[in-house]
């Protein structure tokens, strides 16, 4: 089976299992989306949602983040990992949005990546959700681990992985494929994978090669 056929089969299987179970970041506008995504680095969506429930009641517009004292913002997000760095990134990002982007969330990867705390993965998520643009496939640690195990790639380089997946996956699936793989990565395809209970085992190189 060609990888372009295999990945669609995998997408459909995962969609049935995980599409309704994925915890999704709660936000009401593009600014809240961007802040949530910055906060979500190395933190669960559930944890981010807990913090943003109050945060977004207090901070409504870009100026609210710009004007607040950094220590106060740190305190407001302190239950999240790396809160000091994230508070700094949020403040700097909001200053840039105001100065350079007319207080609008950019609609292209290059400008999004100029914002503090926004890497290629974050930029892809924001583009997809804020502007409905599928410009790339967001690659995180789950995507690296699992796409290697499935046999689509043999590299940890996110740029090469993204390029390959964009070649074999129809564009309409780019945004959600990452969400589904993250669902699998938290459930079955963890560090010590629970292959026997995984619905992808017949399609998975790791399973076949390790005679599980
Ligand atoms: S069969 Fe195992 S290695 Fe393959 S995707 Fe499932 S859990 Fe991961």
C-alpha cells in the first residue's frame, strides 16, 4: 500500500476514535486563541483552559496585556509550566501586535513566527484555527514519535517530517491530522506503546518490526 493511501486509512481510523475526545483550547476570538496556544507549550489543553477561564475575564484586549505589570501576569498564569517565560512572551507578543501588525493576528507563517513564543508549530495551529488556512502540518513531539513508528519518516527533523506529510496527505486533513495523532499519542502510542490495544497495529511498522 502506498503511504498516501495508508495515511488516509490511518486518518479515518483515528477520526472515529479521537475526534470527539480531543480536549480543545477554549477561546472566543483570535487574540484568545493566540494567548492559549502560547500558554499550551509543554502543558495540557485542560490545564490551559483552567487558567484562561479567569485570565480572559480579566484581559480583554491587547492593551490589557501590555499595561499589566509582568509580576501580576506571572501570578495569573503561575499554575502553568514555564509561566515566567510565557508571561514575558505574551507581553512582547502583544507589544509587537500593536506596533507592527495594527493589533491584528497575522495571517501568514512568516509574520506569525516573528511573535515571541510562536514557533512553526504554533503558527500553523493559529493559521488553521484563526484564518482557516492550511499552510502546514503542525509538528510536535507526538507527531515526530508516531510518524516515525508508523513508518512515514525516519527522522526527528520537524521540517522534513512536515514536508513529507504535506506530500502524502490531502490539504483538507492537514490541520486535524496533528490533533488526531496527539490523541493517539496521549492514549496508546505513549513512550512504551500499548500496541496490542492499538487500532493501528495492522498498519504500523513499529508493531510489525518488533514482532509484538
Ligand atoms: S501499533 Fe504501537 S507503535 Fe504503532 S501506532 Fe499503535 S501504539 Fe503506536
